[in-house]
């Protein structure tokens, strides 16, 4: 067997203009470590999941130690990987005004080719001993890990299908689409892990099929207040800090800066029609570099108060549900609870 960094000396002759790895006989390999670290960070940083009672956000990949290698041996693709991953989380009960104060860590120490995604084990800790915070920790431990396994399944799949796809070259007897990779214990369970993971979405396509695609989302919510009161919340820095419980920069002028949740959401004001409409560029920090969506907020008076219509275009398709849920959990509910806009006005 060839050593790390060395090719197999055997060579079967076949005419190829590029002279590369004839018949795929050489042992070829790629160090997938750096790519894997970036992929895991992109899959989890800013990732959210929730239930009827709880909302949880992964704020950081605080540790990602290990190695990953992709090999081609006699035309068969073999991947080896072993990672120790630690995630930082924050969460809250949806019926609580105590936003984002429950924090802790999630550790996965057995991410390797020996374990399928649905066999991964997690240790969940919480920085607080308060009863509500412990309830959130137990929700993550019992139900939240399903969402985490789904994200790790995406990593495993992309390691084999995307990162490793150029390791096996087509020969004169095969077409690129006919190249098959070697099945290991992970492969047998991957589809099942993806199927079992429930993200609250009716879209069952794999995450990788949505990469590069964008969608538009449209949602609306009723608030028991006047349009000018609700409009003021979105253009006043102190009010925004109040309902987000975090740092914010709000400059309500054309081209002015918009940054909330400590910079995790940022953009610029594009159009302001006082008490009627706000248009702004809007991006999440974990989106691909340079990717920006367009948000339009429309404030309409109705019989009970104000209806807020949100239209957001150019949203990454693989973050559609997360973005949509974020408006409800990070904006609508906190605003209603913080300012009392959930009750009737007279």
C-alpha cells in the first residue's frame, strides 16, 4: 500500500492526452482537512432549529480538530475522516422575554467514517443551572440532535460527492457519470439519516442540490399597534437594541448602515417611506461571501392594528426555512413581547 503522500508505482498503459493516472490505477489522494473545517463551520455557524416551545441557534464552531483524506484506489473512491467538534449554542423559551441568555456547548467526538450520521453521539452542556435553561438543554439533547445529525450528513455527502469528484478520471471505456465510489459503512446509512432528520420543511431535496440557487420568501404578521409605532421600532437604534437584547447599529438614511444581533445580520437602507415602507439590503454572516438579499417591509393599517408584510428576495435556497423562521423568532415574537404589541389597541 502506498504511504501518505506517495503514489502507487504501478501503471496500466492507456492513451490519454493529459497523461494523468491512466485507468485510475494510481493511488491518488487529497487532504480534505482544510476544506472540511470550512464546510463544518459554514454548516453550523448561525444554524437554527426550534420547536413549539424552544428556539436554539448555533453561534460558533469553537473546536474542529481532526483530519480528513479522500483517496482513489483502482478506480474506487475511499474517504477517511475523524473529527472532534464542539459547537456553542444559545437558546430561549418562546414564551419567555429572557432572550438568548441560555448558553452552552455541544460536543461530537465520534464523527468518523466508522459511524453513520444517525449514529453520532452528542454531549450537551449548559452554562446556567436555572430550570428554564436546563429545559432548553434537554430539548437539544433529546430532539435537537436530529437537526445536528442532518447537518453532519450533508458534510459527509459533500465530502464524497463534491470535494472528491475530480479524484477519479474518466477513461476511454467510461463516461464521467458512470464513475462509482466505494460504499462504506457511512454510505449505507446516509440516505436513511437524511430521511429521518426532520427540519420542519416539506422540501425533501438534499442541501447540496440547493447550493447556488436563490428563492423569495413572503410572510406577514399582525401587530396590535399603529403603523408609525411599528415603523419606529425598525428605524430607532435604541428600540432595536431593546427587542434584540444585543448590539445594533441603525442609521435610517439612504445608504445608512443596518447591523443587528452583534453583526450577524447586516445591510444598508435603500428606501424609506415613513410609516409605510422600508427597503434594505440584508445578509446573514454565515451566507456565502458577498451574497446579499433584498428585504421590503410594508406597514399596512388594518382593523386590529398593523399588518407587516415582509418580502425577501435572493435568499439562498438552502437557508430558506432558517431565514423564514428567523423572522418569526428573532423579530415578530420579540417585538410583540417587548413592546406589548401582542394585545389589542383601543
